[in-house]
C-alpha cells in the first residue's frame, strides 16, 4: 500500500471510529450472532491476490461488527469494564504506527523511561508505599503468576528454577474462596499443583478470615509442607469484597510467607483518598497489582504490577544470553526481566496520554460518579418488594436477584426456583441487547451482577438499565 493510499484509508478509519463512538448507544450491547455465524461468512482459504482496502473495510462492517460485543457501550454492566477513552485510542494509533518492540532500553529508550515514570506517577496517585517499584504487564493474571513464581523461588531458597520443584518438597499457596480463577491457574502453571492451593473461608462480608488463614498455615507446616504465598484480594470478582490486608500481613510476617495483593479492579479506587482505608496494611505486602485498563480509561492491555524487592523479581526471571547483552545492562531498568515475555509493547504511551488528558482531578471525578450511581441503583432495588439487594454496593459493584413473592418458600430464603428464574432473566436481558449483565453465585445461590464503570456511562444509562430489568423480570 502506498503512503498516499494509507493516508486516505486512515482518515476514513478515523471518521468511522468517531462515528462508531458517537452512535454506539444505538447498537445492542452484547453481540446477537449465533455460534458459527461469523465463521460461515469467512472463506476457507486466504485470497491468492491482494484485495482492496475498500472491500476489506466493507467486510469489516458487514461481517465483523455484528459479531462484536461492545465493551465501550455505556450500558455495558457485565464482568468489569475493559475501558477505553479517546486519548488512549490516539496513543494506541501512535503505538501501532511506531511498531516498536520495547524489550530493552536500547531497543527504545523512551519506552523504558516513560514506563518508569508512569509507574511512579501511578504509585503516587494511588498513595502506594514509596518503596514500591513497578512495571507494566499484560494482565493481572500474568502479574499474579509472576508473583507466585517469585514466592516459589524465595520459599525454595532460589533452587526451584535450577533443581525443579520435586526436590523442594510440597509448597502451599493460600487465597480466599472468593479469589479470582487466575490464582488457581497461576498455581498450576507455577508448578505448585492445584491440590496445594488452600481456599480460605470468608466472613459475612465475603472477606478472607485471617484466623482461618493462620490455622491453615500452621496445619500445613505441621504436615511437612512449606507455606510459600498468600494472595489477598482488594475487590473480589464476584461481589467486590476486600480482604483485611493489615491482619493478613501480620500473619504473613509472622510465618515468613510472601504476600501478593490482587486489586485488579478495585485498585483504581485508591486514587480516591476516601477509599484508601481498604489498603491499610499494603505497606507490608511484597507485591501489588491493578489494571489501569479496567477503571482508569486506558485501553486493554495495561496492568500495573508493583514489587517491594525488584531484585527478587529479576532473580526469578532473568536469563541473559549474549544476543541480549548491551552496554546499558545493569545501569537502567530492563523490563524484559520483570515479566514473562521477552517481547514488550509500548504500553506506557497510552497511560501517559490518559493521565495527562484527564488529570488526577478528572479521574477522581469519574470514579466518584460511578460509585454514586451504584449507591443510587442499590436504593432503587431496595425500594422494590419483588427484588432483593444481595451484596454491596462495594465501590461500583452490586448484586441482586428477582424475588417475586409468589415463589418465596419463606421470606429471605430463596430456593432453586428463584435461581432458575434469575438465570432465565439474565438470558432474556442479554438476548434483548439493550443492556449486558453477568451472574455469579453468593453462598451457592444465583445472583445478577451490575458493574458500573464504563467510560461513557451516565445516570440516564443506569436508569434505563433498571427500567429494562424491571420490565423484563415482571414479564417473565
């Protein structure tokens, strides 16, 4: 493609992007296609001769767009947001044009040094401990895996990488029964074995019970195991619960166990001074992760991972073949040694654009608005006789269920019929397309989650969602 043609098509694409963002409310939130529908429209083999960008762009609109769920829709209330914003999109465009592979300082000095500064900006914005040092990872799942690998090496006296785990005895990991599935996946990948993950009971607020944690660690030691790591949660995926970090850290210090804090979603809320009480005890953690791509309006992927001891992290991950050596080795951060992949995208650029465009004040205002909307919606739910607020709001996340009085076996005690009804309601809502919700289980019972945090969500969108929920629930 000639640069002159690229310029024309690029302008057309930017116009499409702007039009798409302006009109996204007119689209169904969740894709309405059936399994195999997109695949059936794609040829079995690539073309022998190149095709025009006009034809490709037309097929993008005709084939691809109907099969996309619109995460940037203001009535997207499912999972947690994977946010975007215009300044972030512009940075992604520049990143794509640069096409840099930023594995070493030498391969793009600005990428390394901008990442270093952005991690300092975020650390200070969230009031994290001043001795934390950070890097950008692709996801919280990867960052948690990196933390577990570091904990594994520390627990084995740095012998796991060299000798393998069978020579080290049984290592155990601890997390609450509400912890994210990435903890179990990380435990498997890191070689601990799923049977050595201890799921610790939670209290009435769904937070990890520190006394139960201490007892589990003592029991494992008595059985000859080596407790290696605890993963505490700030903002569990199901209901948004926050584990008591100070008490957990006290247990970890007493038992010499690595403490990693998974704040993938809720960590962004620490930009708000009034929410920082949840982080009491973080100063005693070994590592901390949160996703700027969830609630800080930065395109996926952009995960901030902080450690107290960068040397331990690098000792776990560094391999230095001759072809990666440079004059700067040891004099500057080489972030390839802070994460699993050798290759690294220039993720710091979009973070820089976003933080400068919004400013700390703009970020705080947006998050406060989302939290206030969740509190208002919780009030609407509680005001209805046939709905029940089950948990929250915890920051901007709440769970509820539809509870028609005719199906209650006794007040406040939902039975399987109500589980089935709420599952049916969820499918009806998402098939309708006006809003998108997801479900979870609370003490074994089905509830619907509402996660408010999309970049463009306003009060009217939450009101519309509540109207749709009531309309469809009562029409079942």
